[in-house]
């Protein structure tokens, strides 16, 4: 299992950050590079406990679908999504939020397992982990720009 751990500091209220991170429309805008769309389950608005979302996107030149379920939610501090179906063997994405010194600390813990035994492990080591890290950093920077834009306008 591979774990990606990211910490992003946001100059915005914890509730605003929590809502932005679970906003499907913001997610779609943050993933323009992969043309990500929610095509089944909840397809817009804020995801809630028990929601399922099927995403369709292009990664590595291949159109793919990934279905997740929001399995845990403790507003405005934490939510978790787990893969139901997709190209990975499994995924679990924890989203943590903490108020600290007038800012919100958003922490991602993204765990995944790759299929295809040794070939999958080699692909992960050479390409996939770096790709997934960049994907999540880009998404978090977009969320940061959205929640901080209201403060600066």
C-alpha cells in the first residue's frame, strides 16, 4: 500500500475549507487537466455521508471511471472516501481539517493499492506515486485559491 501525505495551510474559515474540499463542482474545476466529470451518484453540490460518486477522467491517455463512497464524515473536521470500483486495487482518502492560529490546516492522507503484482509496483514506483501526488497538490492549490479569493476581494 502506498500513502501520500499532504498538508496545506489555508487562510480561511474551517467550515469554508471543509465545504470546498467536498464540493463536486470545485473538484471538477480543479481537475481540468484530466477533464474529470461526476457521471453517476451525486454529480454536483456538497457530498454527504453515504453519497456515492462516479468520476470519469482521462489519465495516461485512457478514459477511466472511479466510483467512491463517502464512508465517514464529522463536520467540519473530517471526511473519508473509499473506492468502490476503479483502476486501483483499493483507495482510501482521508481529509482532515484543523483550525490553528486563525488558519485552517487541511491534511490529506491518500492510500492506494495497485493491481498487476510486480508490474503494478514498478509502475507505481517509477510514475504513479509522483503523478498522484502532483494531482492532489494541484487540487489542493485550487481549493486554496478558491477559499482565499473571498478574503482578498
